[in-house]
């Protein structure tokens, strides 16, 4: 369970009642049962979970950490207590997966301001995951919508720092991880488009040399590795081609370059995957939506898609382990 002051409790309660989701995986929910009950009341659904000591049958298991009374925090407000709640749940899920007691992790939206109040060194989910699990190597966020993936070379950094971070090795690492992650999700031969950094992909060097000096050489390196990568393409048109079916993924150079395009195409269906970890970690691509918290109108489309992707990737991983 994610941030308790936003829409996470109602999303959790509603999505675990979806027959398709329950059929896709054996669900284990981590949080406080009082928060989940409050979410179910807002969502207008009846809870059907097994608590510790109960016979589960086909019901989801609930691990009650008993660490937050929802009446103790204000609604639609980022608080240290809310951040601590979400962090404790996330840590427990990561530790379970690392120990082999879960195949994938999925969380309803976090609020980064609340997380930082509870854990000042918190930067993002990737950094916290590495803090809990140890060094996992190269990891990144992927945004996924209707089968189209978006990766990025840089993520949570000031725009003023992006250009110097676009190096041949960084771009190549992102391309390789994207190809590897798509294959792990079951795509046998991923087709990758790589975006440029500058307007018109640098216009032959007129608007910057990153495409010539760093990005194009990385694409060529990837091609020599057998990866079906092309580019660099102008960022303002590459998603049109990708949405038309020409590519399975677009590797962008910075956060908003891809996020804006993906969210415009389907804000209520997008999924974020944390790639590069030993197991899938998924979440809806939207935030905590404080503006509609408690109204019972939150759309579960992205949360449903995140859970189903996590289940699909976990199943594929199990199949590979048996081969």
C-alpha cells in the first residue's frame, strides 16, 4: 500500500477485488488493515482478504504491520507518518521478494514529499530499492502504455545537468537494459528507437553535437551487440512513429522528454516498471491525486495494468528458471 492520504487505499481495495487480477497472481497485500478498510469504504467494495492465521483459499493474504491509524493523519496532505507507512510497506515487500518469498512487487502511488519527511535521504524508488537490497547495478524507470515502452538515459536530475550526463556509455547502458527488460517481459526481438537530445536531433550539429559525438556511436555499439536499435531521431516525432507500431520502445534522454508523450497518450493506463532489479517492481504511472482523495472516483486502470504486468513478468521469469 502506498501513501495513505491520497487515493492509494481505495485503489488497493478496488483492484484486489478485480477477478482478472486475482486470477493472475496469488496476492499478498502489505499495510495496515485499518487503512485498507478505510479505502474499501471509500471505494464502496467489500473486503475479502485472509489475515495471518486464516485459511486463505483463493483470497489474497493481508500482512498487517499495524503501523498507522488512518484517523491520525489529515487527508490529502503529505506527512512524515504517511511517508513512514509507505516506506515500511515497500521495504517489507522488497525484503520478501529478495528472500524468494514473492516473485514481484507492485505498489500504489507514493508521495515523494512524504517519503522524504520520513527518510531525508530518499530520492526515488530506485535509490531506496538499492538501499534496501544492496547494489543492483544499472537500474532505471520504464513507462509502459498499451505495449509501448519508454526508457530514459537520465531521470531525476535538474535539466541543467542533463547534457553533460549524455555520454556514449550511459546511452549504451540504457539501450542494453531496455532490450534486456523487454525480453524479460516476453518480447523475443525488441525494436528500439533512440531519441536525440537537441531540437531536430541536433540538425547535423547546428543545434548541438551530443547526437554526433555520443548518441549515434552508442546506437552503433548496440547494433554491433545484435540489438535492433535505430536513431537518434527527433524527439518531437519519434513517438508518432512508435505509436504507429514501428517500434516497441523509445529510449529518451531525460525524464519529461518521454513522460509528457506517454501521459498524453494514456494517463489513466500507464505503468511504471523499475527495471534492472532481480525481480519486477511495478506501479501506476500517476501520482497520489490528493485533489480527488476520499471521493471514491479514482480510476484503477493503471493500477490494474501494473499488477497484471508484474504478474506476467513474474510468470515469464519462473518459466525461464524451469527451462
